[in-house]
C-alpha cells in the first residue's frame, strides 16, 4: 500500500445525491438541495476507509454528459479527463445514480467507461426506490455494464457502509494497469445509441411496480396549475414576508432589550474616568454591532422558508412558472434559480450562474443578481419600516409592515427584470436567449437535519460578518465620530466637531437632493463594505450624538429625526445601491474582468440616485414629511 | 418506426395538448422557433433523454400561451418550451 491518499471523484447526473454522499463520507456540510445544479464548484474532502486507507474525495457539479456545455460541467469534464490544472486523474470514479431514475445517469456511465478509469456505480436513494416497490437486479446490472454496482442511502447513517466496503475492495486492486482514456466527444448518433443501450439494460435489470407512484404528479397538478400555480407562488412569498415581521418580533425584542441592558450594565460597572472605553463599548460595539445582530431572527425565518422550499423540490417548479415572464425580459431559462438564490445572498447566486451555458446570458444574469433583495438588506429595510410604517392591519389580517416589505422585494425583482430587458434591447438585440430545459425532480420530504444545518451555517455566517466586517467598520466609525473631541465650552453635541461630521458635511451637498442628511452620508461610506454596516453606523452616530433620545432604540431615534420622505428615499436607495464589496469582487472573479464590476457599480449607483431623487421629491411634492 | 416525414400520424410535441401520450418517432430540429442551432438543439434533447422509442406524456403546461410544458420522458420529468419541443416528432 502506498501512503499517498487515494483520489475518488463523485460524478453523475445533477441531483442524484453526490453532495449528500460527500457530506456523509467526509462529515462536511456542503449545500444540498432538491433541484439540479446545486453544486457548481469542485469541493475536496477526506476520510479513512474501514480498512484504514486514507482517501481524498472530490464532489463535482452534476452533468448529463462530458461535453462541458457550461462552466460547471467543464469542471467535471476536466477532472475526470485529467485536464484540470493541479489535479491528477481520480484513482476511482464513483458514478452516482438516482435509483428511481436511472436512464440519464446510465447513459453517462456508458460514456464514462471510455475514460478507462476504475469505476463503481452507486445506486443512491435506494430507500425511495424500495419504498416505491422498484426492484433492481444488481447482479444483472453489474454484468451488463461490466462494472461493480452498489447501493447507498446518502442521507442515512450507515447508508454508505456497503459503498465503503466496495471501495476498499476496489482500492486493493487499483494498482493494476489502467487503460488509457479512449474518450472522444460523442456524436448525436453515439448519444442515441448509448441511450438505447442504457434503456435496454434498464429493461433487463429493473422491475417497476405495477402501480407507479403518482404523488409528485398529483402535487404538481395543483402547484403547476396554470392559474393556481401562480397564485400559490405569490401566496408563498407573501406568507414569507408576513412571517418575517410577525414571528420574529418577540425574539427581536428580547435581543434588543438584552443589548440595552448590556450597555446599561457596562455604563454602571465601569468606573468614572473610563469614559472613552465606556463610550467605545456602549456606542461603538453595542449600539453598532448589536443593532445588526438584533436581526438574526428575521434572517433565520427567511432562510427557514427558502431551505424548506429547496428541499421539498419547489425551486424547479417556481422556475417553470416564471419561465415565460423571465424569457420576456430576455433572460435565459436557467437564470431563475441563481436569481432566487440571490434572495439569500448575491454571492452564491452569482456563482450558480455557472449552470448557464451561453456567456452573454450568464453575464446578464450576473449583472442583475445584485438587484435581488439579499438578506443583508433585511436589517436596513426592517429598521426603517419598523420606524416609519405603523404595525396596523390592512383588511383586518394583513400586517402593513409585511406588506411594505413584500413591496420592496417585488420592486427588486421588477427592477432586475427591467434592467435585463433594457440591456437586451440596447446591447444584444440580435441575441435570442437560450431556451429553458430543466429536469423537475420528484418531491421529497424536507429533512430536518439538513434544514437545521443550513440555518446554522447561515446564522454562523451572519454572526461572523457582524464580528468581523461590521465590528471593524464600527471601530472606525466610532473613532471618526468621537475625535477630535469638542473644544471646551463648545455648544451642541460633541460629534459636531468630529471627523465624521466633517466628512458627512462635505458629502451632504451631493446627497441633499435625495433627502439624506449628514449622518446618513457618514453611514453610507462604510456601508459600501456591507449593507448592514449602515444600520450599525447610524446606531453609533446617533448614539454618540446623544440627546434626550440617546437611550432609545435606534428605530425610535430615526422616527423622530427623519422625515418620512427621507426614510422612503433611503429605502429606495437600498433597492438599487451597490453597497457590497464582496459582491463586486465575485463579479470580477466570475466574469474574469474588472470591466463588468465597474459597469455593475456604476449602473446600480446611477439607478439608486435617480430613484431616490424621484422618490424624495415626489414625496415632498405630495406633502409627505 | 415511421420515417416518412409526411406521415399524417406525425405530430410535433410542441403542438400537442396537455394529457397527450405518445412515443417519439424521431427528432427533427431543422424547423423550430428555437434560438439554438439544429445540431445543438438535437444534442440537448438527446442528452435529456428524448430518443426514438421513448414514451412521452405532457403532464402540465404553463399559464401564458400554455408554455412551457412539463413532459414525462420514460422515468424523468423535463420542463421545456414548446418551441424546443417542436423538434420532437411523436405519434
Ligand atoms: N431519500 C433520500 N434522499 C436523498 C438521498 N440522497 C440525496 N437525497 C436528496 O436528494 C436531493 C439532492 O441531493 P444533492 O446531494 O444535492 O444532489 P447532487 O447530486 O449533489 O446535486 P447537484 O449538485 O445539483 O448535481 C436532496 O434533496 C437530498 O436530500 C438518499 O439516499 N435518500
Ligand atoms: Mg451537489
């Protein structure tokens, strides 16, 4: 046995459970969801087999063929063909198939056989196949394919025991001479022949139950109904935003009260003469970072909804329902899921545009993804909505705040579609977007564990940001807002003499036409790093400014200091403004040039300014103060 | 299998209604409204399992102009637009 670890690669059609297997084998928590195209990167992990072999395993994007049509499929192709830079060909290819739906993977298996690597076919999701009464003659299948075959249940403990055993057996023989790759890109005739061969093998080794499972079809009869389907989609989004406001309230109040108490406690505990430290902790850290952390419950609720829908299998259906509308705006059929992921955060959304084959269509999708309402906008929106929109009920049951939130999301979607349509009209008029072709997976019962892991990962990322980006920005702001200190005998709040005020006042003329005061100007600059920073910065600036409201929560302070026109203008600003450095960096990386990063920044900034200008002036003209 | 292009039994899947059940007789990507080249369209359809002899059924259709459609192809369900489904000849 060599000491070098053996390399395994997970290859298969999309949504067959490769990432679930990867997580089960390596103990990782990579993203798993019930739609095709979740994984768009190569991920590496390691584990030790029962016989003590150390193994490195690669999780790869799903693909229907080795053709490499889109950037994600190219990764898979290059890895298995040994073309990927810095990555040797895998010692063993684990070909993962969905046992309930073998057709497309088996054709891929026939294609993969040509690369001449040792291979093991894993029939995953065998639990579902068994429950449905599908019987698979493993011996026959193995014989027909000329490959070892095993079954697995990636999502169950012990579900990969057999797979591990077979891996050990195969690994013991892996040193045997390996044939060179015979792979050449298949022609259409080859593909058809391979599919027919796959179908023949399936007919010979798989027995379907007399009564097929029709549950997915029955659910779809409602969910994809021409009328009810769209109504249900709208209802789901609507309930989601109502929930964000109604369910999160108690938890938010608890958090916000705890932070005030903590601030007060620090105030009381620190001895006289420690004023500077006390101000730093109370105004900088607690009023700043604390004002962002308060929004954790809402982030969790939004993700709970998104993760449930993803695991259930609804995302592909939503793409189906929205296809004509998206196509009308000049978007590629597969743009929907990346855009939907951008509701969480534009960064994974932009990454997942890798499933789009046409570079132009992919670029359009990347450019508009930051307009989708990401979760970092939630603190900003919620803060302003809670301060300015009364929590009354419309028609007795609709929470008005939730309704406004829903409207802001709708505005984000509408503007994204409009930008796409405009871009298509002016830039790429001759270019017809590529069609929509997507596998609709069977529904699955959402798995509690994976939902919990998903929420935990998001919450962790949120708190991590609060503790790093936001905290460091707060230190900066606190410093700028506290120094230089006011001269002796000066009038008004000390902050008026600080650097922050100087910067804010210098920028104010630029922002006055859209209704922003100097405090907002100060908050927007560090807010370029991340959107939530603005909330924290406002918290710090107003809390250092002090006055009789200093002890109140930031929301109440804003309600007293801003006009409604200013608040509306800032809300609209946040629909468009490119206030996220990481998103811009990802755009640069994924498009391979700084040009599109600059384009995104400029167009979003311009849209934000114009839209806020119109909103502010319209609001004033209507007499809203 | 019918190969006569003028066979009156031939229907393009893109024209079929919801509930249609049939068998693929051949692919003909030359005259569709798709933005893809015939070669590319045919290849994609084959990759998604649309090959001669496969059983197809139109399960669902979209709201606007009954487009896109969800098609059961043997054991898989594929959503696609009618303009691409035009390349699939069924009987
Ligand atoms: N019941 C059951 N569900 C499974 C099993 N393996 C995976 N799943 C579910 O199948 C869905 C797809 O799993 P993923 O691991 O994301 O599939 P993937 O192959 O990585 O998908 P792509 O990255 O899109 O190619 C998820 O909803 C999983 O929870 C299994 O063995 N049994
Ligand atoms: Mg995956």
